C-alpha cells in the first residue's frame, strides 16, 4: 500500500471510488410491537388527573360564572366616570 492509501480504489483525482455495494444498515430491522407498559402508565396518569380535577370542577364553574357576570356588568356601565368626559386636570 502506498502512503495515505486506505486500501480502496481511487480515481485519478485521488478521491475514493464510489462503493459498488451498499448496505442499508448493520442493525437488524425493527419489528413494531404494542407498547402495553406505556399505555398502562398513560391510563394511570389520566385517571390520576381525573381524580384530582373533577373535585375542582364546581369551583372552576363558579369562577367562570363570576367572570361572565362581572364582564356583563362592566359592559353596561359607562366608561367615562368623571363628569364632562375629560381628564382629571
């Protein structure tokens, strides 16, 4: 072998020739399977959230109703609170 030669054939520019046979991969192909462990963890996580959040639902509804009522009242009242509609100067 000459200096700098890696054993592959080269063209006249010194670059290696393209491979004649290409392997797609050296690892075995992946055969998918159902991931029941992660499914079980996801279901348990969802049920835990349901158990925690369902008792909070009445409070969330009350807060939502209060915000709707105060928003409706704010829309009915006039925005100009000072007589004359001017600034406070």
